[in-house]
C-alpha cells in the first residue's frame, strides 16, 4: 500500500483547489451570489439611496443583503457533490476534516468576493457615512468568517435533503441570528459619528470573535458525524 | 501481511423492507467472492455496507491486518469500491481527477505515474480530456484508475463490466487476476461471464 505523503494542509488545499477549479469552469455559485447581491443592492439604493436614514438602518440593510446573497449560493459547496453524485467517491477516499476545511476555505473565498463587490457599491449607492473604516473592515472580516463557518456545516447537513434551498435558509436563520445582531450593532457604530471606535464596539467584537471560533471548532468536531453519518 | 474480512450475521432493513438477511462469510488474502442474486436482492447494499458508506441494521464486519483489527480510517486507506452510482468530477480532466484523489489518499503522484495508470486502464493519452467528454466506457475505466491508486487490499466491484467493450473487459480481467494474487476481491454481479472472476460464490435474495 502506498505510504501517506500528504498532510492535512495539502489535502485541505486539494479540496479547495478542486472546488475553485470546478467553480471557475462552471460559475455555479459565484453568479448566483453576485447576481443576488447586486440586484438586492440596486433595489435598496433606488428605494433609500437619497434618504438620510439612521445608521442602524444602513447597517441592517447591508447585512440583510449579505445574508440573503450568502443563502443563495453557499449551500452549493455540498449540494453540488450530492447532485453530481461525487460525494460517494469523496467519502470513500477522503477523511472528513480536510473535506470540511477545504469547503470552508471555498465558502470564505466566495464571501470575500461578495464583500469586495458589495461593500464599495453599498457605500457609493446609499447615503451611509463610513465614520470608522478600520472597524468596518474588521467587521467585514469577522462577518465573513462567522457566516462561512456556520453556513458550511449547515450546507453539509442539508445536502441530502429534498428541499435543500428552503431548509438551508430555515436552519441558517436561528444559528446566524446572534452573529447578525452583533454585526448590525457594531456596523451601526462604524456608520455613526458617536460610535466610539474599536473600544466602543468591544463587546460586539468579542461576541463576533467568539462566534467564529466556537462555530468553526464545533464544526470540525461534528463534521465527521454529519459527513459519514 | 495477511488481511482478512469477516461478515457475521448481517441484516439490513430499509423501513420495514428487509434488504439483507443473515449474511455471513469470511475471506482472507488471496480469496475472491462473487455475490450473486437477482435485481433488488441487496448485492449493492451489501457492497455499500462493506465499503463503509452505510451502516448495517444488525451484525458485524471485521477487517483484520494480521491479528490487528482495522478502524474505519485504516479500512478506507486499504479499500476501493467501484459501482455504477459513483461519479467523478465532470469539470475536471482525467489527470486532474486522478491527482485530486491521489492527494486525498495521501499518495504522491506525478505526470509519469498518471500516464502509466491511464495506460493501464486503456485510456493513455486522454488525460487532458474532461471527464464530462468521456464516453460511459471511458468513465468506467477512469473509475478503475482511481480505484487502483491506493493499490487496494480490499477491492469491491459492483457490476464490474458495466459499459465496457471487449478491450475494457480484458482490462478488468487483468485487474481481477492481480487482485486475486495480492488481496481480497468481492464482486456483485448478475452476468454469468463474470461468475468466473471469483473462486467462491455467495447467493443472496433467493
């Protein structure tokens, strides 16, 4: 039997590389996510773009756009394996952890692209005033990590169900609610003159860091049961 | 190292329907077994259980390396399964598919080895073609190439000649002969011409 010559990092990267290559050649998820995000943003900008709304409304609108865009595409990472019947051979050949880490990396990449596309457009097309860019960038990073961590394991859970799309949103909503509340509260401070900077949002930042760490750690521990169960 | 596989009083139920009833057998290195039975008799279910894809309702399966029991990860490293329901990645080429599964198996692979494996299954020179562009017979051959990557101790074949032409069937005959020398082979089939692939037979489902 050939000896093991590739480690966890190599195998996780192989899953990520494979998914990126498949996505690059099929544009299965990225089109759905970006189209949904830009369409929603356009509708939002037409309806509230010229109005001077409170910062909490802009913060909520931003994360609503990101949440629903994520819902439209992040489940594909596992659903595609089931629909193309490749999940069986992946289960036969791969340990659970590199599969999870590779898929998490892929969803992180999709969300980073979404944030890069949506954040500047949102700030341009609405009257939201970014008073604390550093805090906003930190929130984008923590939001991306939290969203990817939660949605990747949920995508694995729902991938075998018959009504995947609806189930993904229904399961994701309660799990993502603490994350969204923290993000909206802290983003309000990044859009507000009296936000208080990083210190003013410290409790939210603690919540968001904890959420990301707990979600990814729990997912790594539970994924084997979800994947092989 | 001598390996063995023991299936002991295996039952499988899907709801109230009994898919497998009291299946028992034991095999060791050099043994080959053909599982025979009509459509719906549970042949594929049995192979999927042996491959670790589904859990049996009752009964035990023990994989041994010498006297040492193998855990799930050990079995996965030593086992390959080919069945009609398996698919590789349409958006990847044959070589990319092989490279990906070799990495997941923990096997270092280079272009030379990929070329040799593809030659072995009769699709040499087609490594840069997308899997989606392959005919069903070529897809089946590429599945054999992936299955051979880990030089399996336990090789499970479900309807092994499906979609294969005469040359493809000869490739399978060669793989079967090699496996019977070095490992354990289990075939599920309805085809009389495949009965001869194995030295022992086990009939299920009437």
